[in-house]
């Protein structure tokens, strides 16, 4: 039953234009701008898989001024500070126009479960 519920949680992110990293990766860095960036934060992953790198080579972006963006930012900062690997789900068809590289808009961040 738990696997079925978990599958239902991921179904909205399996639509056309959405990609996910193949594995969990640590956050390499954040890029934040002042006035130029229009409240956008870019996250890059350390050694992400080739598939994700080919779709989102510039990283992943979120509008930190929006309510949902602020929540994603909190999760990302927590993962970064604790060195917790994450899996990124993102909309590859929503590129941020502020850079010449291709970035994908974050749809969801999954933290890697701690196993004992």
C-alpha cells in the first residue's frame, strides 16, 4: 500500500516536459542575484548524471519570492548544510531566461532517506 501511495505522489511529475535525476546527488553550489535575478536562485548538483546534465546543464532554478519557491529553498538549504543527497524533479521546458545556459524550473526536491 505504501508503494502505491508513493507512486501516486510522483505521478504528477511524470508528465511531458518533466525530468528527474537518475540518482541522489549533493548540492554543489547556489547562485543568487540581487536586483538582476528577479528573486531567482540557481542550484547546481555535484556530478549529476548525464541524462539530467543534457537536459538541465545550467542547473535548476526556483523563484524564491513565491510561497512554494520559499519552501523549496528551505529544503535545498537544509540539504546543502547537512550534506544530504537530493533527487531533483524539474520542468525542462521552463528555462530561466536570465542566463545563456539552460536551467530547468524545480518541480520537487526529494531528500535521500537515512538508512540505519
